[in-house]
C-alpha cells in the first residue's frame, strides 16, 4: 500500500485509494456526472437527459463512481425501482484533504542531488 505521511498531520494519505479515485474521475463523462451530482441528488434519467447519453451508459459510469466510494445511492421509499444518486460527502472530504496535503507547496524541500558534476562525491579525482 502506498501512503504519504504529511509532516503537518498524523493521518497518512492512502495513495492507492487516491490513484483509484483519480483514475475513475479522469474519464470525462464520469467527471461531468460527478460535477452534476455536486449540484444535488439526481436520478439516472436526469443525468441521461443533461448529458445526452443513454441511461445504460450513465448506469455504467455511476457504477464505477460507486465502486470507489464517491457516489451514494438511495432507493425511493414509494417505488424502489427508482434510485437516486448523490455525492458521498465523507469520500469527497477525504479526497479534498488528500489533494490539499499532497499538492501543498510547503512540501517542496530544498534538496540537491547526491551525484552529478556539482556534487563533490561524484567529481573525478585529479
């Protein structure tokens, strides 16, 4: 498991999960679906209409988003054939925190390579 431990926080960032979620979101249609869900709860037909995609393709993309925990589902209480999709807030907060920690400019260290012409250990003997 890949983990990045922040020097400012004790909780490690699970890089494997971050990579998995970013791979899923890197597909443009999934990112569009995710963006629509940020506006609130949607059903498959609303997403299909908004993106001009067939419902089965929307379902496929929603399945991928659900598999990595980014999207929640809820069945209608009156008719369980209807499923409503929403953002998993906890997963979104985790993703947001991971990005903040991983891409923090304060992580950049001043380091010089231990080899090459400018390093004394690698200079040829005279």
